C-alpha cells in the first residue's frame, strides 16, 4: 500500500482536478465539479487500496470500481490514464469527441478499465450490488479452506442524484439484507445538483436510511482529508473480512468543484466548462504550473500502478496455481465460467434435449414450457443464476434442483443459484447487469411483461453494454385474462423489439421456447427477452424445424403456390393455422410463417427473408399487441390484426373475441387481399405498353 506525503497526495489529487478541468474546457462541455470534489477520495482509494492491474484490466480477482455518478467521467478517465491503463493523453484531449475512448459517460468495452457503463443515475450502484453479489456467490461456490481465489471488493462512487433515484432504494435495501460486506460505497455529499442546492428537494437522512437497510454507515467524513478517508476505508475493509459483515456507506462531505476559487460549492461548476478565466484562476489557486494535459514527472511516477498491479496479479496467480493443484476440476470450471464459455458438451447434448421437448404432444403455456426448458438445460448450464421479482410461482423461473440464495436460518449468507429479488423489477434488471459484467454466472430474472416498463432502462443498458442477460417476461398479452388492462401487455413487445441489440422472443410452443432459451444462452453479445403466455398453447412446430426456428422466422405450414402469407407470433400462431385451414376450404392457399424473434429474423440474409416472406405475396400479420410494428413486414397494402387500445378484464377467450383477434377475422383479411391482388392483375396494362416514356 502506497503512503504518499501529505503534499504529494495533494498534488496527486490536483492532477485529477486539472485533467478534468482541461478536458472539459477543451470539449466546451462536461461535468468538472464531481471529479474536482472527489479527487482526494479517489487518491486514497486508487493509490493506496484498489487491487487492480492496468496491464490486464480483466484478471478475475481484481477489485471492481464503479463511477455511479457517471457524468463525472473525467474522474475515471484521469485515474485510468494516471495509473497506467491503455488510455493515452491524446484520448483525454479528445474527451467527448467522436470515436474517442473518453465518451461523455464511461462505457464498458470502449475504455480499458471501465467496468460498467454509467450515466443513468442509480444504475451504477445497482450494478455494483450485482458485482458484489457475484463475488460472494463465487467465493461461496469455489473457495476452499486455505484457498481464497475469489476475494475482492466492489467500490462505488455515487452522488446525490444516485441517492434520489428510486432504484438505489431497491438495490441497497437488498444489498443490506444479503450482507454484501465487500461492497463499499463512497457517497459524495456535496449538497449540489444541476438545479442548485438540494435542500429544497432532498432532505433525506441518508445515514439513517442506510442503517435501516442493514448497512455499516460511516458518517461525516471530511472528503478532503486523506487521513479521515483512509480511516473510514480501513473500517469498511474490516467489515469485508467479517463473516457477519455488512456493506459499507462512507458519507463524505465534499465541496463540488474543489479548487475553483469562484465557482466551487455552486451548481455553476456541476455541468459546464469553467471558462478560460476561471481555469487560470483554478491553476493559480492550486499552485498548478504545468501546461494543460501535462503531468509533472514526480506526480506521474507516484500514480503509476503498473508494478504494483503486476505484483498483485502475480500473487493471485500463485494462489490460483496452488488451488488448481489441490482442486483441478474446480479450477478448470472457474476459468471456464469467468471466460464466459459454455460446457464443451453443450452443443452435443442440445439436439437430444430439443428432440425430447418436441416429442411432448400436450398443450402448455409457454411460461410452463420455459420452466420445462430450464429443467432440461440447467444441468448443461451450471452458471445459471435465476430469480424473479416476487413472482416465482407465476413466472416459473425456478427449476428442478435449484437452490435458493440468501440468508440461512442462522442469518449467514448461503450460496444458491436462484434469488427472490422482491418487488424490485428495475433493481433486479440492473443487478443482473452487474452479475453479467462481473462474470461467472449467466443471470436471468422474471416478472410480468407489463412490468418491463419499470426495468426498461436497465434492459436498454444491457443492450448498450452487450451483456448476456436473459429477461423472462410472462403474462405477455390480453391472454392473461381477468387481471385486466393494468397487467395486459399491448405495446410492450413492439417497443422492446426496437431496442438496438435486444433479441426479443415470443415463442408459440414448447420447442420454440426451448430454442429461444438455447439461443439466449449461446448469445454472448447482448441480452434476450422471452415473452411468454399464461394460457396453454398447442404444439405447432416439429424437431425438423428447430434450426429454422433459430433464424427467428420460418415457414411453419405451407401450401402449393400460396396466394398470401399469414405471419404470427406466440399465442396467435394457433389462430393463423386455424385461418389457413378455413381458407383452404374455400380454395384460398395461405402460407403460415411463425416469427418468434423479429430481431433475429432481420439479421438473416435478404435471400432467406424473401424466401419466407416474398415481397410478391400479400401479407397479414396477427399478434395480440399494438399493430404499428408489423407495417415493416406487411407494407402499406397489408393487414395487421392486433389491438391498438388497452385491454379489458375478462376471461381470455372472451377478450380475443371482443378485440377481433380471431381466425375468422384473419381469414377475412386474407380473402380481401387475395381478391385485391387478383383484381389488380386483371386491370394491369398489356406488356407491350410502356408507361412514362416520351
């Protein structure tokens, strides 16, 4: 642990301040206040305690650091540059510019050393809860007496904005309940937000609030006194070493924009460049004589963490080698899991699993088909970590042999692979993001589809971060029946489909559901959402179509020289097949296309898409959801049978009749389109007449 002199520590903190000031000034936009105010806290944590290796940002037992108040991004960029990550000064000069590694808010996968994308306030601390949970689970699963291969902290910086966001309540209450003692949060209590002094809208007694959550709280720490910060951090780390320890909140009193003589302590320094005159005044006040974007050699050397980081990782690898010698099977499994790879025989065993599911003739709700798939898949995916937002019995996210995680009867944390998140949809989704970011588990969690509204921004963040997170959304339409319009999803499936990078699946039967699960598990570059029915659905697909299902859309049932196409998803595929049969009686030939995932279908080649949905054939789409989305497939002349209003409270069969989502209506739409097409052909001009020439 480094222990710089008070003067050197002050200058090291000032290096952060001036890099933030200069980068924001050059960009003419950004948030200098938080980096300037938290610089002393950052020096103590990053220079004296953080276990990390700038030369290898991904080694498994590093401490995780999250800047939850992500608008202060120059704080982490300065730290990454100063400590030796692959973030050269030129990137800091390009702060907030196109294609730089220093975006306005930190982005994982873009900037080496950034552990999660933050910006939407409150989600960073919630990701941190997920990371700390993953650490505790992995330690419980893999550590052995004398062999602690998983033993690291998760540190989070957060401000008043994060504290005001409701998601922080959801996540931090659960963290206290689960005793995530290696989670340490530094609260930047500067009393300022964009609108000004917060006492007009934020008067919570934050320390008491966190004490009530079950946290260890250290109040009234001078955030500009390294000795006080050091003492608080040592206290927090002692909690992490205790079997009955608690997560820690260190409440740091700071001055936003510390160092700016005329703007410090005001909202003027929160989210805007200081201006040339104030930049110079700040340099003078801090005694900083270096030119913009220059760090004096002594300070640069003091910050350099490459040697210490290499030593920390080397020590861990020596411990891991000893662990591998004693427990070779567990060591191999740990490395596989942290690499995000599936079991070697997953691909070999999957076809047999799908065949067994496809052979079951009974009609089941796809939420039950999902549980059946979990029962079959869980032995192949020991890294599953499931859960539900207080709806396990309805979402059916538990599986045979799953173990409930949480506190045991003695009040100690017990390992498990399924968690009751409580009524915390947003918190659950963002915690799952943190678990996925940490590595070692594939998280999935369930709630009703209509409540995806609560968690939508975390779903969006998973897509932005390209994380393998699986959302199980049941009760997916008016088909849930009597619970009524508050619980009946109408706009949710279409709106989720337009989130870039999210694969939305709405399967029609057991096989399509199992394929959706397999595809979500295999996918390593983004999240998936499974939208599942409450009501029973018949088997419609065959094992021979399994590979076609993987393509997102396929010809489920065809007729020779079809005159029209009916495309459907989920519970409406049965309606499409009924309409096809009724039309055949009248001599109208219709093709039925099942499209469980429009997102996956849209990634297929143009040739494949045209083979399934020929542009030359009139198309009717049917889905118990808002119809506008389907215009991209049916065109202006096609027909969409859907529901453009909220639902009603009634039995499901009555609702389908009431809203006209029926085989008869689909059949009528097809007949109309076929008649129009025939009429247009009859009125077509003779081939020898050329229109539009002179």
